[in-house]
C-alpha cells in the first residue's frame, strides 16, 4: 500500500546500525612499572572513517589520545595502520608488531613479540557447533562475516612522559602484551553487556568472551581458548560469574570456569576490587539515537585456583546504556 508519507524521509531502522568494522587492540601490562593501557584502531569504511585511540594509566595517572580520520584510500594490505601520531607497523606475521605514540603528553615506542600462537575463534565455533556463536548474536543469525583472532605477546620498549607528575621521566618498559584482531558486521548497539578477557600466567594463557544482546538477553554466547605446555586448543564449557556486584559498580571479583575439548577443567579468579588500574574505551562514535555502550578495561591480578598460580589479566566489561529487554541491571562505571 502506498501511503501519504511514503515520499518523505523515513525513521532510521535499527539495521542501519549494522556496521562492518576491522578492529585491532593492543594491550599493555607492565606491572613492575605500573603502566597499563590499550591502543585501539577501528576502521569503518561504510562511514568513511577510522578512529584511533590509546589510553594509558601510568602510576595512577590517566593519559588519553584519540583521533578520527577519513577511511584510508590505500587500506587493503597496508603495512601500517593509524594516524600521524599513533601507529602500528606489521613487522612479522603473527610474531612482531611495532606500536608508537607521539602525543603532547608522552612518547611511547613498544615492540610486541610472540609469546603464544594466534588463536582463530572459528576453531571454537567448529568445536562447539551446538552453542550460540558471537557471529549469530552480533549479526542476528544473518550469516554475516565475523572473523576474530587473538594472541598473547610480550612487550619491550620505552615510555617518555611529557606531562603529569613524572614529566621528563623515561621508563624502560617490559611486560606482557596481548593483541586482538577482528573484522565483522557488528550490531554493537544491540549488545546488552559483555565480558572479554585475556588471563596471562607464566605457563598458561586463556582468552575468553561472553556476551548477551538486548533481543535475547537470556541467551549467552561464550567462546575462548587455552594455551599451555599441552598446546593450543579450544575451550568447550565456559561460565563467567560476577561476585559482589552492586548497582552502578564493577563486581568485586569475576570468576571464570573453563573446560577444554579434552575435559580438563580450569578455574580462574580475577580480583577486580584489587585491580592495578583501569582505563575507559569508547568503542563507537556517538550516535544521534542516544545509543551509548560503556566499556571499562580492568587490569588486575588473577589466580589459577587449581594450582594457586598467580598471573595478570585484562578483564574488559561493557554494558548498554539503554535498558535491555529483561530487568537484569547492567553494571555501571567504576
């Protein structure tokens, strides 16, 4: 039926927010020097933009850099991403990456080197075909592209501070790193909440993600892997438990209960209340619809409960500012 208002501009439908993105995260954990942070590179060709940022907490002081530029003309297979101040150079596939930031506040020059093999999350989906996948929840089961890889790294380099209480100091960086690379059609505005983590122990690495969307908030998509002396393999069962959660606050602890494809179990406790530091992440540009998705990057100590082994982690937690379909309260900012 043709209606009288058919010629006029129409309300923007929710599917217009489906966004193809290619994303890179580089995580920085230097416990000895109390430097924690992440660099984010977000490319959205459908919006003709690239958004880059780096947030660092240095001995409790937060330093932030962010910029938005047009989508690059020569993007495919480029050996470097970023803008004129924040860059990553791809030196050796799945092995070496150079991260640099030269801002008004600091100069950062880091080398990320392979600690563990790269894990492809398609291997998790193949090992768990009966479970809801992130691809299904993020893309509403439309079979859209969803590629996701992660890798544990080690970092080394220098940080020179040009602002703050330690202005003029140069820190010889050494510690743990992590990288995340994804390209997908993502309906981030329909995500209710999520937890994404890398759990780094001297002999073991875990990567895991758990998310819910607003249309089916009771359906959880989990995915993850483990790497240790036995090799790289997918997880099967994943349970993420929040302990001591109060309205408007982060939980005091997050517990991860895992089992791998061979049935071996692992239990990891992340001490959010005792975190080393935290930085914000703005994953998307603001929209006129009022949508806002809040993300907090928590750098914290973790314990492998079976052995008592101690390690370090990033536990990223996000929630939608709009109410979900159910009445479950969303965690707030710290």
